[in-house]
C-alpha cells in the first residue's frame, strides 16, 4: 500500500542561516518551473502506477517552501494531487518565513488547500536574528501571524531556537512571552546544535563563538515547559507543544513509525521496513531525474535490533509513552523516583520534561533490556 503521509523537500532559501546544516539551495530567483517539473518526474519514477491513493497529511518542508510563492506552492500541490487523493480532513502544512507572507500569497496558499503554516520565527530579538543571518525582523513575524489569520489560515505553529551562546545575552523568557502573546496553536522549540560544516561551526572552531553549556540548555528547556504548558499547550513531544486537537499530525506519523513518502532533494521516506533517502544537492537531484534515474542516494533495511531501538526511542519521546514489561517496569522505578517519569497502572512509562533531558540514556538502557 502507498503511504498515507507525504513529505516534500523544497530546498530554496534566500540565504543560509548561521546554524543551518540542511540541504538547501540559495537562490535570488527561485526556479519554480524547473523544480515543479522535476518533482512531477520523481513522483512518476517512484510511484509508476497512475491511480491516485489517499493521503492524510502533506508537508512541504525545507529549505523555505514559502519561497515558491503563492503560485509555486499551488503548482507543487497540483502535481501531488494528480497522484494523491487528499482524505477528508487532510492536513496540508507548509513551512514559511515571515518575509514571504503577504495577503496575496496567503490567499493563493489557502485556495491551493494549505490549512497549516509552520512559521520560522526563531527569536523576537532583532540582534539575535541578525546573528542568525535571518532575513526578517521580529515585527515581520507579528505581521505575518496577523496576515495569515486575516487570510483564513488559523492553524499556526511557531519555531523558536533556544540555548544560544551566552555572549548574545538573549532573553529567553522574553522570547517566550512574545511567542505566547501571539496565541499560536503550536510551538516547536529546538535547542541550538553546532554542526561543524556550518558558518556557526567554523566560527566556534575559531573561538569567535562559544557553544552554550549544558546547564543553560537544561534551564531554558525546563522554563519553556513550565511557561508553555502554563499557557494551555500540551507538551506532547520532546520539542513540540500543541493546543488540544492541534498536534502536528504529519510529524506524529514519524513518531508512530508509520510509512511516509519523501520527495525532493535530501528527502527521506519509510515504507515500514526500509528507509531510503535522496541525494542532497539540488543540482544532483536534477541531473538524476534528467537522466531517467532514481535520485535515491542510499537505503537501509531495519534489522530486528533497529526496530527494538527505534520503538523504544520513539515511544519515549512523546507523551503517549511506552508500554513496559513487568521486568522493565521494575528497572524504571529509579527513574520515577528521580522525577524523570511516571508509570501508570498499565505499566506505561511517560517521561517528564526532566526525563526528556535524559532521553538518550534512558532509551539506551531500555533497549539493552529489550534486546536480551
């Protein structure tokens, strides 16, 4: 059966952010025709049967999908709808940057079926946004939220980054205040990771920037948990908060380990037993499709041990938790005593915010127990 969830990678960005390690293509003028035509080729190459199949979620990520503009997003979705039949209540998300949001683009996105926006705010401190090499300022985020709601797209998620270098003197509490004042349906909060091949990684290696200490990461994560849940959003996954009924249904499919399609440069997909991923550079993706080849770069069939490890890790990273055996439950008692989790009468372990800070070690221990 074809997957009921589809991820489409749109690689275009106006510039590379200082921390970015994603597969992007910086373009002053976005080659919409070229991208959309090759997306159609990949869809035909990957799914040669011509009959459409039902999908529950479609997610355009990046990169910056909003760089396609209103018409470009509509054309990309037309390509998908030629082969995928949106189910009733389908969730259609695009990632957007504030500077791309206008009344015209919002009207075209909505007309094309977009009903959820993930907006890359990252911070409400203009100094920090400049350091990040973002195009927009804080006011642009506020304006974009208002424009989206005025245009009828009200299911909004905001992205913020925490645990920045201390030298920036970023006020994380103030950023949380600013974000919550906009009353988003969803928040995604990511701790800054310094990757070696990014501008930030090179600056850190030279000593121009100093990575934030673990203590700062922990204190800001816990503050966010307290403040955001206090505002009525559920902390339903390590990095994600949503109002009731506003969880990201697409991302939740990843955490449930169900099949999903992946199209576009660097896109990953999963059929239930095999993971595969495309070549990352945009030019390589184009050349593969121009030659009639599959743009796949690699694949991996999950072993029984892989499945155990992933089942444990994915189960623990959401508030739904992981069902334990009696012997595992006994081993988990120390984590409950430490305040890192709760164990209900059904032996389901749910990690607390403090427990999520120790997710890797807890998951590793349970994986060892489950693999014996």
